[in-house]
């Protein structure tokens, strides 16, 4: 049975239900979001519905040295087909993630309230973005939460082929160079699996998060 909010608190993630939901309600304040991510919890819900807080088991992650880069992607990156920047246009990135059409999805879970909340975290240096440019046009990117040793990926978008992959690979290389432990990808996705991500037990994820 998951927790219904009355104050700024999360129960132990072991109390999540079978789907991974640990709590319902609350708000998207910076304080609550920071507590959530540092506890291995993230919000994921449809606009207009109560906020759902998740800590799934297993957890999809990328150990940075397990990144898979295809020969074609290496060629694209080596040819500098894209210009890639860090944390220069956070609001444009998250807005594109909200608006991009995705196969099999009729809407988006990124509400305007979520954009406002994560932009506040960006102003605090906690939420960060990667931007991919082609001919001075923003064509791809991603954003997430930077915990200093773990980066929690939230969403990606791509308007041209391979743009989001370029953002992902560049981010992973940066994280590895700066001694991060892993990239949190939250839940299974076959596209992420093709890049080297895999599922691990939640207990292992939390142990790494707390180390």
C-alpha cells in the first residue's frame, strides 16, 4: 500500500507496490523533488491526475563503461555533424521533450507545472540539459537531475536522426570523465538497452545512490 502525502516525507522504497508506486499526491516543490531523487524516487503521472511517485524494481541504469556506441554513431560524432552544448537552453530542451510526438503515445506526461518545477531546479544547478544543434537550430537534447555522482535521466527528444543518441553518448562520456557512478534511466526501454543500459535490483541501485 503506497503512502498518501501529508508532509514532506517519503517512506522506504521497499514499501512500493508491485508497479513501483511509493506515494501519491504532494507537490512539485524543489524541496520535495530533491528529497525524491536523493531517495531513488521520481514523479511520473498524467496531467490532470494526482502526482504519482515511483521507485521501480528492477531499475534501468547504465554503468558508464558499458556504453555501446555503434560504428555509424562514432562516425557521426567524429565528423562533428552536430554541435553539442551543456546546460545552455534548459527550458527549450524540456519544452521540446513535452511537445515531440512519440510512437505509441497520444500525449505527454510533462505538464506545464513540471516544466516550471524543473526550470526552478535548473536555476539551482540541479536539473541540467544537453543540447544538440545543427546549422544553429536545436534538433535534439535531453535533461535530467544531477546528483553529483549519479545523473538521473528524465527525457530526450530528437528532430533529426541520431540527435538524441548524440546527446546521450556525449553526456555519458562526460559523466565517465568526471567519475560519476552511473546514469539512472528509471524503467526498461529497448532503445536504451541498445545503448548498453540494463536492469538491476532496486537494492543495488539504492546502495549506489547512497554511497
